[in-house]
C-alpha cells in the first residue's frame, strides 16, 4: 500500500468542506504493474476484492495535524485489510 499524501487530502478537504470522505481499498491487482497491463490481461482470471469505507465529515478532525493523524490511522487499517486478503 502506498503511503498517504496528506497535502493532497488536505487540499481536497479544504476545497469541499461539506463533503464526506470515501476510502476505497482493493486487493488482487498486485501482479499487474500498470493500467495498460490491466487492459492487456482483461478479463482477469483471479478475483479482485474491494472494500469501501465512508467517513462522515462531521466526525473528522478539523486541524491539519488531526487530519494527518486520522489519515495515518485510516491507511494503517487499509494496509491491514489488504494484508488479510493477500495472506488468506
């Protein structure tokens, strides 16, 4: 899982202050290095698992440090989610 980029997330949150946040996780694309390769391998012979988590904006921290810490925690949970599926 790539590490979070807090600057981009902060910019999105500032640009849409009323918007809730949706995080999408996926497992099963690990052997495919690019979108072009994905197109060449379609249809896939293996399963892809997708997880979606919604966060109510009112429940998120409002300061930069709080958002960065929240994002780190969300990414750690996402990393665990992916690991569980890859090691099942």
